C-alpha cells in the first residue's frame, strides 16, 4: 500500500527514504466495502483520500433527491469534498464505494505539515490540483458544448478502463443523460 503511494508521489517529485518516512507519518489507511460511504453530505470533512485500490464516486443529491455524479476516482487518484476539506466545513457531496476500496488519507494539518516540511510536496500538490482544475474545466466545457454521443465517446477515450468497471447507468448519470439515451448511443 505504501509503495503505491510512494510511486505516486515520485511520478512528480523524488523522495529519499527519510523524506518518505516523514510523509508516511501524516497518512493513515482504511478499507471500505462496496456500497460503503466514506463520507456523506453534512459530515465534517477532515480528510483527503488517495485511492490505493477500488473505485468511488463523488455524488451530489439535489433537493428532489436526484443523484448527480460529479466524479469517479480509482487507483492513484485523489478524492474528497475539497471545498469542505480546505475550508474545514461540512460536505456538500457524498463519497460512495463502487468496489471494495483501500485508501490512504491525511488531514489538512498533515497536508500543511508536509508542504511546509518538504517544499517539494508543495510542488506535488500544486501539480495535482492544477490537473484536477484542468480536468474539471474540460468536463464543464464538454457538458456545455457537446451532445450526449460526443460526451460518451470522449468519456470512453479518456477513461477506457473506467468504462469497463462501472455500469451504464452510472456512466449515464455522470454524462448527464438518461440510461435509455446511453443505450441508444451504445447500440
């Protein structure tokens, strides 16, 4: 588990054994079963999660209890309600396991301690957050400017392995289309 976390960090920054030992002091690990919620709307958000294995979805439930899938996260991805995490507030979203999931997680204090104690970790966080921002902007633009067929094709192109791991119903919810519409596109 820790080797996967180290490899993930070292895709961007090199860490000595001593530095990685320091990094590990800020992380804990946990396992969840398929169907478990890591957190739910209204929970205080204390952690950011690195997905070691498994698959989760970040969802928003509107006032009519409709579920809107904001994102999926699988191995080597980070997930949380980042607004709530950084503002030390309650979740707007819920994070649900679609598969049995193992995570490494850290607190905001741990995040800050790593950034201050190892400036190269600040570079790591910056690159990861920039990548997340760019991905979010591409998704928003896609939702605004493409038709359902184009969004589906783009999803399969960008996330081919993810398309094999989640149901068509989940993909449809993520793309903002009905399951029936997706079925027509898929046939």
